């Protein structure tokens, strides 16, 4: 059974940091693109960052310079370090996997249950 399990969300003050982790299980060996998405109440879901199987990264303009994604394929773990957090970063954050390593939004077919991030001003 394919599973993505996120952890690390929580509540912080503006300017603080959080580290989100995503552990994958039940995946067939292969190349996967991993992504973090977020959705705030009343807003569309947006892609925050992604990292290809080969380590190529891409970030939304709103988080460039503040968020950093990394992966450890030997541990099936995908991490996003979030620094200098702002109230507008508050959202439910989802980990997602693209089993074809295409890395476009529509290719992410496996999703975690989400972890809440709340940033207070």
C-alpha cells in the first residue's frame, strides 16, 4: 500500500522556522519527483516546492530564499526546511509524489494526509 506520511507542522511566530518531513512507503523502486503543496482556507492549492529524483529543485516565488527542500532516497524521506515564516505561509501542507518524475503539478498522483502550519504575527 502506497503511503506518504507528513510530520513537523505546528504553530510558530512570524520569523520562526519549521521542518516538514514526508516518509514514503509501499512505493515500487523507481524515479519519483516529490513536491510540497499547500492550501489555505478559501484559497486554491498551490505548489510550494518540488525536487526531482536527480535533485533538481524548483520553488514558488513566494518562498524562494526561505524554504529549502531535500531528499534522502536511501531513507525514502523528503524534507522541507521553512525559515523566516510569515503569517501568509499558514496553510495545510501536503507531500506528494509523481511516480514518473515529470514534476508538473498534474503528475503528482500520490498524496499525504497533510500537516497544518500556522504562523502568528
